[in-house]
């Protein structure tokens, strides 16, 4: 697959040098846009732009939509103004609005005159929704039907709008004031008798979502009801757009990447690891590492407080990494499970009390098991007194670590912060500092009494 | 929403006590199956079974398919044999095969006689594919078309099969030997002129996938080409089924949950956190915690080796948690980024050399920044010599930790293990042990020479 792509890319470059545009069009005629991007995506932007223009007019906008945002902006700058205006006019409405938001003022002004008035307003509306909302990922290329239409008329109407709508497999039934009253699938239209009206076969009160909701909510509704698309309602209760399943899949992937990297204390959403500049990787990783360095100073302070105990019983240092790591590990397990459960909606904010009781029960069982495991090592390495200190510390440290890991995501949510900020390293650092204090306090108490 | 569900659940229970089946049918007539499951999913299984049987016959199988596996198995045991056989016969083929795999031998034998011979074979075939393969998530409810059919005939055919096929929006064109020769969308059929043949308008060489491929590959192909469904080819190059976008979304979510929990060293796939039994949570968390306890003993051994250095310079212990945590944090960042990049296909196995060079460059920059941050603390706390030891150790520990985090996922992949097993806690434990050795070795060398 990769070899074929490279071969064709070379062939395309050669055709381009020979200015043989017909061969390029012929070579790409039956290729899927996703594959064409795979072939030409690494070329200089000028060559990409020339190859794009070799395609049939109606395929140029589709292909353009498959490039990533960065490349789209570069292509927009590289293409002639008239070519770009034509492509821009034919793009899917949601992709066009996204691109518009990324362009410079100058580029926008160059493109707008080529669009019809209605399209310009549509685009301004779509681009106006804040990042992260349903409005920012919805599209306005959908088909609507009036309730009184017959199924035959409806099918004929859908055949006419098919080339422009993003999906004709689900249509939305709206009243005279564009309020959503139902939804109907093309399958139901085809199966119904010819004289039935849309109103008779439509699904009343279909699932919908509001433009100002979080974009993840669209994913949840589509997944729950197995929809092809979910209709979006604006502040005035009118149909404003739809979110399609394929855009929802992309949103789900982006959200997961963000959560996945946050849990390991990497900031920002993940670019492609192979393409990201070294400077970008450095900037995404250093902030949390530095915060955690200063966070871990607290562990050091805990050690400084108990320096006398340590110098009197140097064997205690042997168990230090083991004990604090155990608290951190148990805590990062709880935090990850809780971040995930809050994200998928398995657990709600109001469940915190119930989750706390459950976590306490599981944590004590985990802690007891780990204390038994470590007590034998303690006995061999430091005798019965050290074994006692280490076991008691283990129970407390693992229990406290687990509870911190469980509660932190809830607390962050409570103060409207993303629970995934309770990353494993952050929980580990807090559990470390607590672990140091607990360990040496217990050691001082038990060994102090014994000595 | 939740309140409505509870109210209706109470109303349904009351109707059931009064044996008023018509009111139940009326109350649920316009509800989506996902919402009905939300209402009755918490009831005793006997009540659920009775409510299910109040619905119209054709809706029973659809509703049944929306319950989770566990509940399906319970319902199968609670329903009369003839009722269950009827529901079983009408279920979507992939859901039926999944359920079949979960039943006892006795339950299977009770259900099989009610099914037609062809259906029984179909189900045995679907159930035969191993867990995790494309075959295990595909369905055989799809529509095929012969190449020579006209578009009018094709649309008429699709109208007839619409009630049984999982999707009619994409059909697959097969030759006499059931080999896949093309795919055609209902949209293209509707837009084409009436006398065109399927062969003339179909897409040749459509994307496909093999039944024995990993099920994640189906998600990738559907996402890449924005498909509604991807056709599946068996070992004999014949069309064996399709994977639909909604099943692919479910697979993507399950895979993500698995990766997400593995990175925090929790074993097994996530059940719902609120419903999971305490015993299950304990069993999922304890294995890695115990492995990590014994892993961290190596850090203790490192400390034991250098006990003389530590007792001579007790201030070194102050920096121990900070230094080893920093190596672990940098390592868990690299591991998470790499696990994710390998999973999404952003990075391939053959890229390891290039990734190593990039990671080394970023790690040295991170390490240098952190060394500068920590040297000031070292100076204040222990004087210039300790500051030097701590800074040099920080550079080495962070660099080594990052490289371990980056390489471990590649190594695991190389030996056909899931790279996500390189969980953050595992990387942290390894980095901890290395960090202890590096720190005290450098301290012994530098302070030994100085003293």
C-alpha cells in the first residue's frame, strides 16, 4: 500500500513536470479522496495545488475537504483566488466554516465575494459557535421535508437534493416556523405505501441536541440511539443543523486523544507524533514536568522533618521507594477509572458518596493484600519491628492514595475543571508526599516507643 | 430525563401488577428501544421479560438487542422457550451470534430447532470467528446486487429486503461466485437514470477488510473513507459480511477503554464502574499492584548497595523522591504518547529508529530544563556539591526514563504483546530503580572524590 502510494506520487510528479494534466486526471479518476491525500500529502504545496486542479471540478472540493486544516490553509494561500473561490463554494458547509475560522482577514475577504449571499450568512453562522460546542461541528447540508408531503413526493425531492446534502438517508420534518416535529429515514419512505404522508410515517419527538451543548454530547446521543445523524436545535428552538456520525467519530477520537494524553500530564491535543516538531513536543511536556518537580519538593520536606528517625534507622530508606510508589500506583488506578467513568457518563457527579464508600472498601482490601506481601520483605530486611512499621504504613498509604485518586476528578469537575487534569503523575505526586509523612510518622511513633 | 424514566418505570410496574398489557404497549409505542432499556433496565428480570412480551412482535427482537449481554443471557433464561426462539429468529445476525456464544449448551439446543437450516449455519459461521477479529463483529444482514441489474430493479429489490437488512444505504455488488466486484450507495442508485445498470454506476475496487483481521482495522477503514459499512472478505475471497459504522463506534469505544485502563495498570476491559462488583474491581486492580510492589524492591536494593554513601550524606535522601519521580513522569509521558501513536497508526514499528533520535533530542532538552530548576533547590538545601550531584543525576535520570518509556511499547509490539501493557506505573517502576542506581552512583563518585 505504502509502496504503491510512493510509486504513484513519483509518477504524478513526472506528469506534472511534463505538464501532462490528462494523465494525472486519468490516474486519479477511480481513487478515493482519502487515498489521493495519502499519495500527494507529502508533496510541496504548489504541486499539491496543481494536481488538485487537474481533477474534475466537482471532485476538487471533496478532495480539498480530506486534507488536514494546516494543509488546507496552505493550499488556500497557494491557489489562484478564482480557483479557491470555486472550491470554497462547493465544500461541505461544516468543513467550509471550519476552514473560514482558520484563515487570515485578507484571505476571508478574497473568498467571500465569490459566494452567494445566503451561503455567506450560513457560513458566518456556523463559524460563530465557540470551539467545543455542538454548533462548531454541525453542518447545514441536510434535507428537510414538510409534514404533508407524500412519500413519493418526498423521495423525488430527496433525489433532487441528493448531490448537495451531506446525507439523504435521514430527513428532518419541520413546520412552517422551522421547528423540528419529526424525523424520517429514507428506508421508511421506501417501504411505506406511495400515498402515505411524511407525517404518518415519521418518528415524532426524535432525539435532538442543542447547538450550545458540548460536542461530546452529540457523540453520546448518536451512539445511544444508533443514529446516522442527530438534529441540532438553536436558542430559538428552530432546526439549525445536523451532526453526522462520521463527524461524531472524529470528535470521539479527538476527545479520547486529549483525555489519554492529559492522564499522563501532557498538555494540549495530540498532533501526529511523527510530524510534530521537536519544539512542540518539548512545549507540550515541560509544563507539567516542572510543576511536578516542585510538587515533589514536598516529599523532600517530609523527609527533612524526620531526618533524625531516618539516621537512627537507615533500613527505613530501603522501603521508601516501594511504599510511596504503591500509594501512587493505587491512586493512579482509581483516578484513571474515575476520569473514564465520568467521561462516559457511567458515573455522575451526584454518585460521589456512593463511589467513596465503594472505593474505601476496595482500597482496604487492596491495601491489606499489599501489606501482607510487603511484611515478609520487611521481616527479612529489618526484623519484626520494621516489618510492623512497613505493613501498617502500607495499609494507610494505599488507602489514602486510592481515595485521593478517586476524589480528585470529582473535585476538579465540581469546580468546572476537566477531571482528566487529575493526571496519574499529579495523583502520584500528591500520594508520594502524603506517603512520606505517613511512613516516617508511623516509624517515629512505633520505633520511638520501642527504642 | 432520569425522573421521567423513573416515573414511567413505576407506571409500568403498576400496569404489570394489574396485568394491563395494552397500557404497557401503548405507553411504549413511540419510545426508542434505547430509552425503553433506560426505563426497565433496573427491574427484576421476570418483569423485564413480561414487558418485552407486551410489545408488538417485530419490536421485541429490536428491544432485546439493546440490552447488554449479561441481561440478554438472563432474559433468555427467563423467557418461555417458544417466545425466546421467535425473538432469537428475528434478531440482527451479528447480535444473535454474539448472544449464542454466551449461552449454555442446553440453552443453545433449546433455541436451534426453531431456526431455519440456513439461519443456523449462518449463525454457527458468525460465532466461529475468534474474539477480537473482524469476523466476530461483522453481520450477515446486508444487501447484495448482481452487476447486470438496472437501477430501477435494484431500488425495487432494496425496498423488498429493507425490513431484514441492517443497512440498505450501501449494497455490495458480487459476481456469480460471490466475489466482491463493487459497491453502490442508495443515493447513487436514486440519482442515476433509470436504465443504467448497477455495473455502470458502482464503485469498483471498494475498500474492504478480511474476516481474520483485527477488529480495530474495521474502525480505521470506516473512519478513513467515511463509510457507512465496510465489506468483509473471507479466506476464499468471497463476501462474508459487513461491519457497520455503529458497531465500529462501539468497537472503538471498547478498545479505548481497554487502552485507557491498561495505561494505569488495571487489567481487563472496563465494566460500568457503578455496577461492577467490589470483588471484580479488586481482582482487576490487585495483580499489577503486587507485581509493582516486587518491582519496586529493586529500588530498595539499589539503596541498600549505596547505604554507606547515604549515611555519610543524609541530605541526599531529601532529593530521592523528587529525582526518581521526575524520571518516572517523563517516562510515563513518552510511553503514553507512543502507545497512542502506535494504536492510531500515526507511528509504525519501522519508525522506531527515527522516534528514538527524536525522543533523545526532546528528552535532553526536558532534562536540562529540569536540572536547572532543581539545581537551585540543591544549592539551598545541600550546598554546591549536592547541587552538582542532583543536577547531573536529573539530566541522566530524565533522559533514561524518557527513552525507556519510548522503547518499551515498541519492544512489547515486537514480541506481539499489546504495547499498552507498557503502563505508566510499569515504566515508572523501571525508571525508579534505574534512577536510584544512577543517583547514588553519581553521588558516590562525585562526593567520594570531593571528600
